[in-house]
C-alpha cells in the first residue's frame, strides 16, 4: 500500500480547490478600514446613547414626587444607565488589532484570547453594573411588594415573575461556572504546551 | 526600505489564494467568510507597519491570518457547537467516516467540515500540513515545538488516511 493516497490526496484536493483570491487595491483597503471603523463607532455610539437615554429617563422618574425608597431606586437605575454607557464606550469602541496579534505565535495569541474571554466572563456582573440594576429594581418594587403583603392575591399574581427570576439566576450562574471551567481547562492545556516547548 | 503598501502587495500576490483557503477552513458561511477574508487582508495591511523582518514574510502572513481567524472563532464560539481536538476526531465512528466518499467537491466539503470542527491550534496545524508546509515552518507560526507539530501531523495524516481510504472508492 502506498504511503500517500493518490486517489484522494487531501493536500491536492485542498490546494486545488477553486479560490476567488480577493484583490483589493490599497485605496479599497484604506476605504474599508475607514468604513469598518465608522461602522464600529456607530454601533458603539448607539449603545452609549441607549445607556444615556435610560440614565435621563430614570433620573426624570426619580425626580417625580414619590416615596423616598422609590426615588433612591430610580436614582440607582439612572446611575446604572450612566455606568452602562461608560462600559459600552470602554468595551465596544473599536480599536485596532491587538498588538500581540502580529508579535505572538498562534499558541500565545489563542491563549491570550481565551484568557481575555475568561476574564470578561468572570467580571461580567461588575462590567454590566448588575448590582446597580438589581438594587435599583429592588428598591423600585419594594414599596409595591410591601403593599402586596396586605393583599395576598396581588402577591400571588407576581409570584411567577419572582420564580422566573430565581430560575434565571440559577441557570445563568451554573452555565457561567461550567463555561468558565471549560475555558480554564483549555487555557491550562495551552500553558502546559507552552511550558513544554520552553523546556 | 520597503513600504507597508509594497509589503502588502507582495503578500497579497504571493499568498492571496492560501488566505482564501485559510478563511474557508475557519468559516463555513460564504458571506461571513468573505467578511473574515477582508478582515484578514485589512489587518495584514495594518500589520505591515510593524514588520521588522525578524521572521519570513510567509511566517508573518500566516501568523497574522491565523490570529485574526482565531479571534473570529473565539468570538463566535458561543454560537457554535463545541470544538474538538484531533485526538477526538480520531475516535469518530466509522459510519461518519464512510460518508467521506465520492467526488472531489464532496471530499473538499467534508475536509473543510472536518477542519472547522477542530480547535484553533489543531486547525492551524492541519491547514499548514494541507498547504504543504514542513514541521519547522508550522512550529514557527504556531509556537509549538517542531517535535510536537510532527506528532500532531502524524495523527492528522492517520485521520485523513482513514477518512479518505475507508470511505473512498478503494475501500474494502
């Protein structure tokens, strides 16, 4: 039996595949670079504007005459809108290719990307400002909830919402933990390979 | 001194087709693949502002292209089924391997499908092998040792041999 496979040589099949090697002129490349940056900026701007609009809306609601607890709640939600806008600017504003994309080997770059993802997922709660969001929401609905204790029928009506919220929390955190473990395993494997190559 | 534009032109002329094939190995959807390929070209052009000739042009081109494509895979990861290593592909049931049969186009589709299931590092090694690179060149791009690459290539060859032979016209 021959060492290679003449009838179906994978290398030949791979290299003979029809390609439509794109020919972009340098002007075209520069135009696309500008366009890509503009598109990225517009998408980031949209998220920032949404955050700011929410901030103003919640602040206006907080200014309306109502109980102090409710006001604090709306105020916190307004802060959350502002924080979300800042985070959107920080994380979605288009940058250039990470510096290590050209300097690192594929192994190092891939590990770096996974670590960035791992790090992002680990801090997603803080980065999304979910503490502000949930604390604000809790304070907004607290007066209504206390009122509902006097009318159990009303409490029963909102119970499914709370059950869904608890389920969401459980699913969110267990999925996050599972993904984090998976990512960490892969990062460790890559680190091991890097160390092996160094020694 | 060679300018950024000249370097890009040289790279696009010399490796344009290889980059197209590389994009195919990373993205199945034709529209997204086109975007990915354009992004690779764009980032390649940008990268030449920092090219210091510490490695060959080919190594630089592949390194940037693989890194851009890997970034794409990592970003898209949540949307896809999980990726596997070449070791797991080795243990796929033969029924699936037998579907590898028939014409060149179908074989190419299956080959691309096989590559797209792999984790980025294994994907880079199989692409380098299919492009006809030796273990040392692949090691320079990926950062793995040449021995490690050679071992992986050996595995890849075995997998491809089984996929092509057992399901191919010579089977049996």
